[in-house]
C-alpha cells in the first residue's frame, strides 16, 4: 500500500554522507526534507565511513527531526545497497531515496529489504517511505508509468545527469542552456508517472546554485506544470524553492472564490465568472491548490 507523507515536500536538500559539517548545515536549513547521500556524493573507498557518519547523524536527531532525514542509498544494480540499508536502518531514517530505479520491480525488491530490516530493528513494518529516481537510465524511461500502488512510494523525481551518461550524450543542454528534448521528455514522463501513481512529483536539481534568478524562474514554471517540489544541492536554494512551491495569498483567495461559487451552485457544470467560464477542472485545480496551502 502506498504511504501518504505528513511532511511538506517542497524542498529536498542533498548533503554528502561523508561530511558531518555539510549534513549539520543541511539540517539547520529550512529544507522540508534533507537527503543524506551515500551514492554519487561519496567515493567508493569512503562509503563505509559515510555509512557510520549517516547513522550517527540519524541517532543524534530526536524522533521528530529524524522524520525529515531521508537517505539516498546506492542503486540496486551495484554492490552497496544492502550494506547501506543494514548500516542505516537502526537509525530509523525518515525515508529512503532509491536512485537509478529500472521500474516497479526495484521498488518491490527494496520493500522486501526494508520490511526485514524494520522488523529486525523494532520499526513498524511498511512505515519507511520511499522517493524514486525514475529516469536515470535509458531503460527506466519506459517504466515511468508503472508505479501506481507501488509499496512505500510517496514521490517520484527524475535526473538528467545520469541519463545523459546512460545514453552516451556529451551534454544534456541546448546552446541556450535549456534542457534538450530527451531530458524535457524525462521531466514530462516523471510528472505523468507521479500523477498516474497519485504521488508527489519532485523536479530535479538546478546545478548552478549561484544563479538564484534562474532557479526561481524554473521553480515557478515547473510548479505551474504540476510539480510540487524540487531537489536542491545548496542551502541557499531552499528559501527560493519553498517560496515558489507555496501558494501565495492571491492564488489562495482565487481558489477559495472558485470553491465557494461551485458550493453555492452544486448542480452546475459550468459557472460564468468575471467575463469567463469556470468548469469542473477549474474546481479541481482550486481544491488541489487549497490542499497545498493546508486547507481542506
């Protein structure tokens, strides 16, 4: 059964698992979720030490603070995943990020591993949520719509750098700096996959963490497209992401007005409003926005 996360999921900030300083800095940030990274940020020869550091970080957090501490483990097609999980699950992480997933089968395999470790460490079975990176290999692009009902999954996100490596591309960007067609397709497939699975879609990182204006523009654009949060690689990106994915007062007021109009006309399929027409999709979008703002 798919879990529903009680946490806000606007900003997901990575911190290298082999740096106590950076993990502490990430925890002190305004990020909704901190991802303690055992994968790309950690060299193979440093992974054992990083596991110990991540476990210490988890153990030093109180129960409430620990809920926002996810761990990105290594991919299931390599030799490190079980060692990662065995090392960090005693610390009761708030969740797991699964990279380079090839499809639903990887999530189900991870679910079996987690269930055994939860039971072993006195954690309620099935309660550790998972966010899945769904576009990091060429094969994974064809399975983005297969996650509905997948165990533990609360969010899907995508990656452009590993996908470029998978297909042998020299760059994933156009001359103007925008993503190439294949990578925009990956973003769309992730969004559609998350909508089909009824989980939260999270956009990938903006690597140029110094360009705050570009980050703001992109975050606002992908939110309009349907994304509900974004990965971050630097604490300075977090306030911009949180602001972009938080409905503003004007949006909330408009949504309340739309909901009130349909409540006052319960049998109406369309309603004239300010020179235009509102229909049921407008009502649905208004209700979703109010839910994002914490209103029922």
